[in-house]
C-alpha cells in the first residue's frame, strides 16, 4: 500500500526543489527527514512538509510508520507567472516567476 502527498503551486523553481527531492528518493522516512532538517536551502522545508504530510496520511490508514520509505519523489513544473521589469530607454525585460508541484509517495517495506 502506498500513501502520497502533493504540494501544488509551490512558489519556488522546480530546479531548486529537484535538488532536495533527489537527496531523499529511496531513503527511509526518518533518515530523509533528518537529511532535510539540516539542509540550508528553502526548498528543504517545503519537501519536509510534504513528506511529513505523506507520513501522516499513512498513519491515518494505520500503517507501520517505522517501516515507511520514500518510494517516489518528483517535482513537476507548475504554471509560470510572467512579470516585467522596466529597463533603460523604455525597454522591459521579462521575469519568470516559476512554480512547482511537489509529489511524494511513501510505502511500507
């Protein structure tokens, strides 16, 4: 049995979140939470929250939380908010504010 949690439209670039997700893929849940806890990146907090939610979903279904591991962890690109910054001589440069969909699936060993 597998349990999942999703954070949609997270206001952070998928490239930044992908670095954190690659660290925990396949690890035990407790080990993954410890790794994320000591990472200085802002993305680690978001991934940690999603992982904690997936564990809570498994706990609701009365799974053995000590046996859980991260089966799937992925980041998809969400919609991009397009903004413009005024530049010299009346020009405008685009700013892409990217969003992410973070999905984590945990399963019992």
